[in-house]
């Protein structure tokens, strides 16, 4: 009856043993702040990385697509980008979410739209994104200032530009 593998087996499937279930298949709970409502009003610092940290945002045309999609997705989610930096293998976004939708909706839409544009424009056949992303909830003014300055200065530190706030990054 179960000789052939079935699509969509869940971790709750009694035929799947613990050894068959890898930690890579499901997100560890520890990556999210326990008890926090991610659809509530908050400012977030996000880092979204490319799969295997490949430096695919290596030219102005690719960075422009990523940057444009970051802003377009924020508008669609009724969120506000406060700072953004497109590095060669990841993007940092400081974003205010007024609480209309979970921040994960923004990340999901951004990754999806960007991947589809990269697939059609540059021929990428597989996902360009790491499966998960890092988020940090901004807790106070000092925390905000630290993350804001980091986002602005990261392209300079990585020697991608010499100008703070360079619109290409």
C-alpha cells in the first residue's frame, strides 16, 4: 500500500521515522521570538540571504531589481522601508510594519517576485533564496539607531561603494 513514496508526507506521518525527518525540513521554533505577534505593529530589521550565500547581486541591473522589489512589496503590504542595503549575497531591510499583515507576508512576496524576475531575466532555474530569513524586532531608539547605521554603512564596509546612502545599494 505504501511501497511508493507519497508526495506531501508530513512530519506527523506515522510511516516517517524521526531519522527520516531532518531539521532542515522544518523551521526551528527558536528562530522566532516566543509569544510575539508578527502581524502586530513593529519595526523589523531583516536579513534575507541568497541560497548558499552565492554572490548573485553582482551587477547594477540585478541590484536594481532587488531594490525595486523591496520597495514595491512594502507598498503592497502597507509597510514602510526605513533603510535598505543590497549586498552581493543578501539584503538588509529596516522596515516598519503598521500591523495590517504579518512581516512574513512581505518576505514571502519579496522572495517570490524577485525569484520570478531573475528566472525570466537571467535564466535562473532554481531558487535564489536561502529558505529562511533573519528578523530582529526593534526594541528601542538605541536599537533602531544601531541597525539603521549598520544598514547604511554595510555597503561601505564591504567596499561596494564609498558613499553612505548610495542609491545603487
